C-alpha cells in the first residue's frame, strides 16, 4: 500500500514538474511577434522586403501562424513615431518586438525599460541592455567584397575601370564606410585600375534620389552601379542605361535582368529563427542565447551574395567560391594587411600589403591582422585607396 502511494505521488510530482516546465516555455500558440518596418510590408525587393521575408520564413519553420505576427510599417526614423508603434505592438500582446531601422534605436532603448517583460531586438544599432534588449548585425562587408569581385571581373571584360556606388552615407557611419571599402577592395583584387566613385544620399532611403544619383554616375562614365540604399532604383537605372550593377538587401535580378550581376544579401532568417525560438522561452533565455550584440557573417550564413547571373564575366563563381572559402576557413579577412590577387580564371593568391586609405594613411601594416570589429562596426570613417567620395580626414583609424 505504501509503495503504491509513493509511486502515485512520484507520478503526480513528475506531471507537475512537466507542467511547470511547459508553462515556463511558450509552445508558440500564444506567442506574438511585433515588427516595425521603415517601408511597406508589401515591398517586392530591398531592405524591408528582406527583413519581412526572413521573418515569415523563420515563422514557417517554427510552425507559427500568420496571425502571430503584428506589423506597423512605413514608420519614419522619428522618436515619437517609433514610440507610438511600440505602444501599438505591446497593446496587441506582442512578446518580441523587432525594429529594423537604425534610427529606431533611441525609442526602442527607452521602451525596453518601460516594458521589461517584452523583448526588444534592433537591427544595425549598437545599444542594448542586460535584460530584454539586444542589437543584431553581421559582417556584411564580407559579402560586399564578394560582390566587388564580380564587379571587378566585369570591369575587365567591358574595359571600363569606372565603377559607381549609390550610398546612404559615406564616412558618417562605419556601416556604409566599411561596405564601400570592401566593395572597392574586392573589385581592385581583380582589376587594380578600378576606381569607385561614390554618390551620397544623406538618408537611408529615398527612391527618387537613389535613381537620380545612379543616373548621374552613369552619365559620368561608370559602367557598373553598386548600392547601399533601400530600393532597386539604381539597378533599374543601370538596366535602362545599358550598364551593369550589383544590388543590395535582396536579389534584384528580376528588376534588372539584363544589368544585374549579383547582390549583397542578408539571410536574416538565420537570426530570426534563432531569436524567435529563444524569445519563446522568455527574456532571460533570449538574452542568454542571442547575446546583447549579435554579430556573425559568411561562416554562419547570415550574409552572402545572390546567385550570379548570365551578365557576369566568365569564372565569376569560381572566384567567389575561392574567396568565400578563405573567409569561412578563417585564413583571411577583408581589412587585414594581406591583399588578395584574383586572376581572370578565378584563382586567388595572397600577398602581404598595407591597407591604405585614400589620403595615403596606413591603416594596417603589411602582414598585419585585420582591424578590430569595433572599428568595422563603429568607428571606420575613412575610404580606402581607389575610392572617390566624401572623406573625413580628422581621424585615420
């Protein structure tokens, strides 16, 4: 009799403990994700499209339903607008709020304090806290370099050494400076005579101006147009003007089938799947699993390039594969004192060579290690040799 009672009590205890475990771990049915977008959720390419598609893909892989995602889109980078969007999402019962634009940073930081039981995750920023707010970004410069390789090979094929680049900013933000530099270095690894001309938007997105600046670069003689801006307008301009281009955020081949070479792309779903899964078990688990500052790259699959097109020069894929292997294997990274030399057949050699900015300042001595992540993410404010654009000479590293 006593044995029966003891066994019964053990069964009750086990069932109770299992109930506690599952109660502390949201199985997904009641979990809600809130997303704040700078452009429309209905965009078919570009920045918001890349994030929205990735969130939806991650949700599908986690068997979450469409009604578990609440979106506030077309939200300007303005404090009150972002605060209102957060309030709306919290009022809708969201457990995790994702903000995709850099200018959302201050409002999200404050709202994370106001709503301690809600998880906040912010793309491209630098703020975080220890309890419920992180930032996430990636080594997109690695993928920029790969796109630059494709552009360099095409420039050799066409005989035009002038490349253009429509950028939200140049040296005001490390994010844009590092991308410009990496793209230029990738092109120059193939074509040492390549020169990259940069036109600055002075905003993160303006479709009319994006097109206008691309057209200006084309009129000045640039035969390939790259970009760090939201829409496909620079690629569409390249198509219309009979030149070539490298897009950003998403594969822009559909928008410019006769111009597009490849795009520097984000695989945001790599982050979103892990982040959503961690968030379903609460803020503490989320911060432990995802960290305050999430930062990965080619090796982890967060960044890459879209499939190369028929417009690319021969052996482009071979060259991209060879450089990717060096980066993924940890043998080389972009901003080091080792330069790559890439032949027309796609083969790659490494040589010690100083990293020098466009003013002749040595950033990294020949053979030296890559500049710190903190510089790449936060303080890079120079352009490398072979780039023509706005430059801040007050600091060199």
